[in-house]
C-alpha cells in the first residue's frame, strides 16, 4: 500500500482557491508552509511510534491531518485520519505500515507542490 498512487491531483486547488482567492503566489506560499511542516510531522510520527507515545502520535497525526485538509490534500488527510486511530500498544505493526503509506502520500503532495507554477 505504500506505493499506492492516487488517481487525481494530490492537492485540490479548487479547495485551496476558496481561501486564497486563486492567487497563484498565495497558493504557493501556503503550500510551501505545508511542505516545511510535513517533514516535521512525519518525524514526530516516527518518534512517537518508536517510543510508543500514544498522545504524541495522536497529536502529530491530528495536526498533520488538519494541515493536509487545509491545503486540499484530501487523500493524504484521509490516510492520516485512519492512522490517527491506531493504539500503538496493540497496533504498532499497523501503525508502522500506515506510516509508510503516509510517507508515500506525502511524497505525492510534495511533488505536486514542487511542480506548482507559483
């Protein structure tokens, strides 16, 4: 599942445009902020999983989910929403597999951001 691609753009620009007025420069700025945050959120998830830190896992996933939805990265946000619910004490292997999917989906979003003309 980690190499799964989504059949539509990784970022829903129509959604993002509702908040930015369709300004390419503002879209680009918002997506660059997301790009900076995404790496930190993945790192927090990895640290939380390694330490079996349930509150840390939930907090990082919840924050990452909200940021993803904010820019219109709905496939990523949906994957995060599923991961957010894992109990690390009993579902650590599922959380690990989910983290691989999150990394792949994040990569798709970051590739979209890199290709964005802003």
